[in-house]
């Protein structure tokens, strides 16, 4: 039976490993949350870029209704909204703050259909052929959008995604190395026990099994703590920026938490496996180094 000092040191090392794992999983989960936000928010911004299709004055209601229905069934359109000449006048007077009809005898503002594209089509190449297709309609007078806005949204979102990808890659390398050496230090205190078991004829699998199960449990506990910390951060974010989480899918959050749990188990299990293998292969003389 091991002495109380050894047991306390083993327990202390296990606690340190779990805490290190929880911090690692939290940081990876937080970066995943940021990437998730960036992806979802990017889609949100892309799908809220306004495109106006101005209609000819002589366009008939039946033709307008048919054209709007064809747009709504198109793969590239997320939503449409018809703006009549009267509604256009109300919007103008509300935004400008001046009565428009005092300057002119008649309402010259055209009716229009405002469309929002699906995120996958909100790029320069897709918009170009979408514009060509829409302009082929006989009732369409003009297709208008802020071209610089589309370019800036796509460029900035691309830079943000690249920064997050580099950050995740660097953090993952550092974190795996940190966890490996933490677990290796924990198994170092049991190197003589491993050697004793080898001398009495225990197989490598028999010796490794309890360490690997311990690694799995540490990974689970560390991941649960990391998920708990991330949930706390998400709660604070929701209090400060409730609009942000409204555009995020709960299924994506569940997937993120599941990946965090899996990452905790895999990282801990892999680190334990390689650390145990090192001491299974070490020579007797090196046990004292």
C-alpha cells in the first residue's frame, strides 16, 4: 500500500491535470465560440445586405406578383419585400423629414422589390450573374446595391476568419504540449510501480489500462469544467449583447459542447498513452534520472 505522502502527491497531480485540461478546453471552446459567432454573424450580415429591384411604372400587379414569386423560389434569394409607390413615398418622407409631394405634382418614386440573398450568393461573382438574370425581366427598370459594402463585408470577414484559424492552430499546439508534460509528470511518480509490474510479468496492455481509464476520466472532468466556464462567459455575453446570440443556433452550441468533451477525452487519452509508453520502454538505469 502506498504511503499517505505518495497518495497526496498523486491526488494533487491529478487535480493539476484536470485544472490544466479545463483551462485548455475552455480556451479552445472560447475560440470555437468566437469562430461560431464570426461565421454566423458573417452570414447574418451577408443576408441583410439590401438589394433593390426597381420596377417600371407601367408594370401590372399580376406581373409584379409573378416576378416576386419567382424570386422567392430562387435558390439565391432568402427573402423579398414588395414596396409600392405609396410606401416608397412614406419611407422617403420619414427618412428625409421633408414632404416630398410639395416639390413635385406627382409621386415619381418607383415601386420596388427589396431582396436579401442567401449568404453563399452574397459575393461579387454571384451578384453579377444574379443582376443579369433579374434585368432580363421586362418589368425591371434597375437593379441597385452598394457594391463597396459587399466587398468590405467579405474582405473583413475573410481576415477575421484567418486570424481565428491561426490563433486556434497555435493554441492547440501549445496546449497539447502542456497537457502531455503535465500528465507525463503525473506518471513519472509511478514509474517504479510500472517497472515492478513489468518484472512480475504484467503485459503492456494490463499496465496501461488503468492509466488510460484515468486519462479518460480526467479528460471528461476537465472538459465539463471547461464547458461550465464557457457557459458562464456565454451567459455574460448574452446579458451585454443579447442581439448576438439571437442569430446563433442552439444546435451549433450543442455541437460545440460535444466537440469540447471529445477534445478533452482525446487530448488526455493520447497524452496518457504516449507518457505511459515512454515509461514502459525506459531502461531500469534511467528510472533514477
